[in-house]
């Protein structure tokens, strides 16, 4: 790089002095511009007030650097800027939004300085070019240095805040789930969650530890995303259990039902590596407990399934989930009901599927053929073949048979023999 013009620092000092004479106006303009470009920074009067103070201090400090040729290694993040980072961390505002505010604010600040350089009447001359280059070099160096400071403060505060909030929430949740006497008027503010409404309990986990320790962040992100896609009455209650497991409750207000397909679709599109189970919608503190217990029972079932499903809704597997406390006993019962039909091969799977659809359709060959897109004679053949293998008619003891077929359909090879005995 060519040697710097000897008068560049002096000209930049003049620019800084003139821009500084309009400091309140410059700071206000930058603040309004940043807020207009980043909606996430709007809405909280306290945070907006601290944003104004942070921008004013940053502008004043950088102009002071320009005016007095201060080395950047002597500069620390302004106090208001550090406090702003702490407040954003406490409110869960994304780090991306804070860093973007610095980039946008820097651009707006440079516009003021460039306009002032133009007013000096030295456009196109060597001195103006040198002053411009110095301004860019120093200002980018300043922004880089300060953002490093505020990012470190944000991350430290966010970790501290999450840990303290998580500990407080987890203690409250444990009391509620243990069916201890709970004062709702004090529990709700402590949780940041309303208990006197409908809830949907979720259990989410990752099959293995996530690279870089991002497991909980991913689970939190998918919970928030699901809540944003459903007509929730507020933010979900999220309680980490360990590095790859979380409990959550979705606040549904007066909504007393949610289609499992809606949750499954969000999960499939967003992060298919995550496994999730949901209870049924419940109301009030009793519903809060019940939907959670249902989600836990469903998780036990899902972890036993082979292959493991990505999403399981309690309402779809309730009878199986409630009887699946001991997989070994359940397997023995299924073998007793299905007999030789409980074999893990393609032919048995085909016969089991037809038998289940046949029972679902009230024993109608015509309806079963329509559902499977088969000829009626093929359905009759398969039902007859299934009956021969089991040694009794499909309609005999059909309630047990129906549950056994559904269990196998969900748990798969976990409940089946590898080969006929």
C-alpha cells in the first residue's frame, strides 16, 4: 500500500469535528435507520432506549478516534454498548440481529462522514482519497474491535441467563409434575408461562450427541419453530433435561385440539434428525401433567421401535403406549395373538397389513380392496391365508388382533420373530 498522505489524519479530524457538532442528530438518524431495518429490535421501550445510548456512545467514541488520531488498541467497547448486548441476551434477541445492527449503523455513519468530506470541497484530489481510505480503515477496525467485545459480553450473559432461568423453571416444573401443592399466581410468573389454559406436551431428543454441543440449541429452535407455525397463545415452555433431550409445553390458549400432522410436517421440513413425541391436548395444571406423561410414554415406545419414527403422536398409539411398559411381555403377548404370522418377512407383513385394514373397515372385502387398490379376490385370498397361518378366523378375538397388528405396525421388528418356529 502506498504511504499515507501526511495531511489525511488532519482532514479526517476536521470531518469528525464537523460531524460531531451534529452528534444528537447523527445518533438519532442512525438509531432510526437501524430500527427500521431490523424489526426484532423494536417494541421494547427499555431496549430501544439503550440502543439509542449505545449508538450515541459508539458514534461519539469513533469521532473522538478520528479527531485525535487515537490508536484502536486503546479502545474498549463503550459501556452503553456492552449493556445493550446484555439486555439483548436476556431477552433472547438473536446475536445475528445485534451484529447486523453494527453493520447497518456503520454504513449510515459513513454516509454522514462522506457527505462532510464532500463538503470540504476536495472531491477527487489526492488528499480526499487518502482521508477517505483512512476513514474506512479506522472505522472498520473500530467496528471489528467493538463487535468482538459485545459478542463476548452477549454470549457470556446469554449462557448465565439461560442457566439461571433454566434452573428456576426446572425446579418449578418438578414441583408441578410431582403434584405438589402449587400456587398458580406465583408459579406462572416464575415460569413465564400460563398454566390456566390448554397445553400440548412435547418430548424432543437427538439420537446421539450433537457436534459442537449444539444439541439443546437445535431442540430449542425446533420447539420455537413449531410454536410459531401453530396458533399458540405465547412462547412455549422449554425445559432442557440434558445435552440432547428436552421437555416442552405449547401454550394453546382456548384451542383444545391440534393435528399431529402439523407438528410432523414442521419437523420433517426443519430438522429431520430430531425425534419428537407429543401427548394429547390437556387443560389447566392437570392437563399440563397429563399431556407430559403421555409424551413420555410415547417416547418410551418410540425408542423401542425399529426403525425409529421421527414423530409420534400419543393419540395415534395410545393403547400400545399404555401397555408397552415391558417390551418383552408385550412381544410374548403379540406372538400369542398372531402365532406364526408374527414373522419379520415380506409375505407376513403383507398379510398383516391387509388384515388390519380389513378389521378397520368392519370386515368388508370391498372396502379393503378399495383402500389397498387390490382386486376383491386378492383380499379374500390374503385374509384366508392369514387365517390359515394363525389357525383361527380374523374376526375371532378381533380386538386383541387389532391391537397386536397396530403394535407390530408401529414397533416393527422389535416385536417379531426372525423366522417361523
